[in-house]
């Protein structure tokens, strides 16, 4: 039956191609739309994901890494006393203007990290080293922000918050969800750039002792300092991501576009399968006349739908890999995790099987006597 | 009623096909059009019976009932010792699949399949292994003179060759009954004669019953008996003239 289904499917290459285009379109759309969404929204938790901290501690009801509220730096001592905490360091985030050679200004997100541990510092450096920020006026910028910052070079001097800043390192791909470029420097220098008191910080970054349970330590921190909230890294990353998803409607708009694409793909597959069957009603009538059962007829359609789903998914995933390879950039990353690819294939398979139902209903009504009346 | 009177009581008991007093009407809203009005018919194994008559006389309807594709409204229908009236659709399909071979006027070959693969279809439906089915197809292609066309698609075969493939497909499952609907109507005279020669030869050799619906007087010589239908009844039974040679210029026609 497999052979019969396959050969009759291949016989009509034009329609097969149309159906495959529908499947490939659905797979590509789901993966690229989903990948772009995950890439974009994933940037909202970028600093948390790469911050090397097991726990993020901030003001109560903290909801987004980029918009912290100030907390007294001295509370870090109370956090350090919590059992399970190996290290806790201050971390500062704020916004300031950087001067540009053209005479303009660019708003930047200044990140100040503890100078002894460098916890929460820039990563993926292409020039300089993480400890470069210890140099006088040292800052690390991302090379992908060249256009906004008018192509900074190593050693170049700028002003941030009317204070001198010198480029001592360059990273690649540290681009947040906001449009403001990240600038990494020491905690004390960040306070100067941001014109804030060094006695106030944004977060405490906590590293745990081996074997310590993050959830328990978080609960203990909240108990010890009730004005603070504490979350394990993954949880706070998700909180930051959720902030943008729920408050901007981004999830709904991406989801709706993806759903629409799926719907178009499904209609294309169903329409093509139906058209193929209409073209071959005589053949199905013949099969019924010579004794094919309903199950056998439906299994032919199912096998054809399965073949289209499988071949279409393979071609679709290869196309996605190509698009990802050539078009994914730090500015618009396309993140396609395995579970997205797998679920898109399963979804398309289900759609194809459902799409096979439509022509089946037509064939079911088909009177095999038609072959004797032609 | 003028019935098929060629059979005596004993023959009827052992007939491959036995039909008694069947009626069939087509309904369209409140209108009912009778098509068969009390047909009696019996065909024994190894016999080749032709159903002839003008368009609308009920030939195709009768063939459909004999092929378990259509149900009679009244009467008794026994096909290969099975009371067809009592069978559900699934069992009717099984009877068609396992014991009846069909030859259609327009061949109805599956265009995506080669000649050999088309012949394998009834065997595939019976879950015969592909290897065995292929061997059987090759034997049959040899028998119908198309051994060299095994891998040709229907689009690359002539009408006569297609009908020979269709005949081989009908015989693939080694059925006890062959039903042919205007098998020469789409063929020219020579091909029509060749197909009928093959049909007759293969059914006689293998002792199969065959019922052929036809308009074509020039192939009547291949029949053992010819039942003439008019207005839904068998009005007379004739035997072909043994002196009359098969027509050299038989042409397909369907009124």
C-alpha cells in the first residue's frame, strides 16, 4: 500500500510540488517566526543568562533586568551571611549619554561590576580582556553597536555622563532587548558615569556554595532582608522575558502571525490533497470497484499525507538551517531550539493528517459504479 | 416474463452466478425509474455469457449487481455460492476483491503505476507479498503478449495494450468470475478481436465464468450464449452462429 500511495503521489508532480511548498512554507514560517521571536525575546534575559550569578537579588517586585530600583549597597553584608552563599557582589545598571564624534549623543546602558570578582562582566570578547576595565577610564563596548556609536575603535576616547571613557575591550553579540548599547565598566566608574551614589546599587549577584539549593537560598535571603527579592538565574531571566511578552503584546502578535502562517500552510496542503483526489476520482473508484476497503483507501491518503509531511519537513528544516546560517545576526538572532523544530514537524504532520480527511470524505461518498458508467 | 431458460434445475444449483426475479429502480426525489424488472439469469463455471441490448436496457445495472457494486431492490442474487443480498458492504468488497475480476470499458488503469504494478494492485489489496505479486504480473503479461511492456506506464501504451493490461489485472487474483463492461468499446476492430480472443482463451483455459456487456455484434461469436435485454428484462437468449467468422473490422461502439 505504501508503494501504491507513493507512486500515485509522485505521478502528479505538479500538485505534489504545490503541496510540498505548503508544508515547507509552514515549517519555515513556524521555525523562523518562532526563532526570531525567541532570539529577540531571549535578549531580554541576556545579562542574567551570562551574568555568572546563580541568584539575582534586587528590590522587592523586581520585574526586568534593565529597569532596576536602587537598593542600599550595605545590605550586601546581610546577603553574604545567608547560609549557602559563597559570594555576593554589587552590580549597577543605569542609563547615561555617550558623546559621539559627530557632535551628537547616544543613550547607553552603563553596567558597573565589582572590580575584584568582575562578576557580571562582559563576555565573548574579541579585543582586550575582561580585566581591561580595571585600566583608567576603561570601558568595554560591543562591536555590533558600531553604527549607533559611530564605529568606536580600541583606545578611542569618549565621554559618558561628562566623564572620560576609553575603549579597552570589545565584545561580540552583547545586544540587549532595548535599543541602548551596553557599556561595561567598574562599579565605581559606573556610579560616576550615572551620577549616582556608590552607596546605592541595582542588584547583588550571588554565587552559591557547592551543593546549595538556589530556591532555599533565595527564600532565606527574602527572609533575612524582606525589602529584597531573590530569584535563581533561569527564573529571573524568564521574569525579564515575560515582562516584554506580557506588557508589549509581542507574544500575541508573533503567535498570531505564526498561527496564520500555519493556517495558510494547512489550507494549501488540504486544497492540494483534495485537488489531487478530485483528479484521480476514477482511480479511487476503480480501487473501490475491485474491492479496496474503506480502510485501504484511507490508508493510501494517510500514507500520502505522511510522505508529504515528512519530505516537506525535511526540506523545510534544511531551509530553516540555511536561513539561520546566513541571516541570523546579534541584532536579529534566529534561535531555533530542537523542541521548536520537533513541535513544528509534529504540528505539520497532524495538519497533513487532518487535511487528508477532507478528500477522504469525498472518496467515501464515491460510488464505485462510476467506473462502469464512464 | 421471458427468462434465461437455458438452465435446468441442477445447473442452477451449481451455477457461478444465479439471479432470480431481481428488480431495480433508480430514485430521483419522488420519481422512480425502473431499470430491471424481474431478471432471471444463471451462468455456470467456464461459461462466457454476453449481455446485449440497447442503451438504457439495464445491462450495466445488471453487471453492477452481479459485481456486488449495486444492490437489487428485490429478488435473489447468488454469486459464487454467496447470497449477496445478506452481505454487508465490507463482505461485498471482500467478495469483489477475492473472487471477481473486472474489465472496464475505459480500462481504468492507475496512471502513476507501470503495467506490471497495475496488475499487482488486486494482489496488493489482498496483502500478497510484492515479490509474489510481481511474479504473477510477469506471468500474466507474458500471457497477454506484453512481456516487454512490464515497466511501461499506461500513457505509453496503446488502447489495445491498456485493455490487455486491464484484462491481466482482472485475472491477477485468479478470480472465479470475470465481469467485463464493453471491453472492446474503446478499441479498434483488430484490438477488439485480440482482446476478446485473449479473454475467451484465458477464461476457458482456467474454467472461469465470464459475463460481458457489449453492443458490439462483431464479437458475439466469442459468447456461449447471448442474453438480450430490453426495458429491464431478458427478452431472448441466442447462441452465436458457429459458421460466422469473427468480424475483421469489428469496431467499438457504445450507444
